[in-house]
C-alpha cells in the first residue's frame, strides 16, 4: 500500500501530487490498497518537514495508530525515512496536538527506525526520465524518473547535474528522456540582453552533453520540448515565483522562445518529444483549464501525462 499518514494522497485525478504516487505504484507493481508492504510516499513537494497545517488531528492519530497495528514491512520511498518522531515530539503540548500522541510516540519512533528505503533510480530497468518537475509528465510508461524540482537547464549544464543523474543509475538504460528548459523559458530567457542568442548558446551546450551521454552509454536520448505557455492570469504558488514574479516575458514571447528552443534542438539532430501540437496553439486559458493540473500549478495534469495518454500527434514545427 502506498500512503502518507500525515497528508493523504489526493484523490483528484488532476493532482500533481497524486500523479507522482501513481508513478510509484506503476513501477512497484502496487496500488493504494494492497498491504504486502507499506510504502510511505513523502510527496512530490516534500522538503524535509511534514505538513500538519491543522495540527496533530484525530485523523492523523488514527493513521499513525493503524501504522503501528500493521506489521507489514515499512518502506520509505526515494529518501531515507525522515526523523518524523522528532518532528512530532515538537508538537506535544500544543493546542492543536491530540493528547494521544505522547502515548504512541515511542513505538512510532521504533517503527520508523526499522524502515527500509527504495530509490527511484533503483527501479530503472530499461527506461529513465531525468529533469525538473515536468519530468513526470514527459516520462513514457515504465520509465523511472529522476527529478530536481526547480532546476534550470542552465544550472544543470553548469553544475554537471545531467551527468550526475545518469551516473546514479545501477543499470545502464536503453532509453533516456531528458526534461529541462521550461523553467529557463518561464523565468530567465527574457532577462537576457538577447533572448535568441541566449537560447542558441543554451541549446548548443545541451546538445553537447546529450551527444556525450549517447556516446558513453550507447543509448538514444530524446529531448522534451518545453511545456506549452499557459494563461498569464493563472494564479500559482509563490514557490513558483522568481524574484517576485510568476514569469518573465509575455505569453507571446515565451511561445516564440519555446518554438526556437524546439527548432534548435531538432537542428542539432535530436529527437524532440512533446505533447500534441494542438496544445501549443489552443487558447492559453483553455489549455490551462483542460490540460493542466489543479488551479494553482505550472504542471500538466496527470490525466494527460505521456505515460497515460496519446502524445503521438506530430511535433510542433
């Protein structure tokens, strides 16, 4: 069973958080109900601390009690089990903390301490998708995903992130999908003195590392197109802002930069994978409403992820 005792996995099919849990379920061959193992999914946006905005509620206590009563092996997904017992201990005595927490906390600590860990790279068999937070949407079915939320292509090239992600795999993949560039177009290209020149330089460096990976691993790499540019008035969390803004450049400018990026990568001889071409030409507000996840997000809806839907229509040209 894949679960989170502190923040239930959303049931809305358009939730980016649920989409990540669904990928784990697919790769593990599990679902949200079976109990051979208990897989704790910390959430796609987990930053090290549990989110208990309502405090340690009756529901949280019920979930933690069920965890204690279930003797199935406990497995932490993607990271070693955080010190949840210590984090919970800081809630003791607070007005929003259920009084039962103090009674079960010692056993919870033992339960968490005995957990194992499974990393996504360990589930890579033949296919891997690496990139920023958009990697989940672009990954083909069966592909493991290694993502770095908020990572720009510029930073990934500068710091060797792409090579590091590939090197972390236990087995050499037969298929690699790389997903970077959307954040650069959203926030950074428009801040350069010459946007087209900056894109040309960025894509040239991108092409070099792709060719190096293809030569070193004898694999064919496909490159993700940047995501379509959505409605400018769509409200997104401040975590998606850069220097106080949700984006830089107009919707029309960012669409043009997206097309330039795609065409440059194609000219370098790379296979470029994208959502259906119609998404790039539809009304931006309609795209945001019909193709993106819940209202305050920059991501494609899990309903329309590549691994679950038809992305076989011709690429934007």
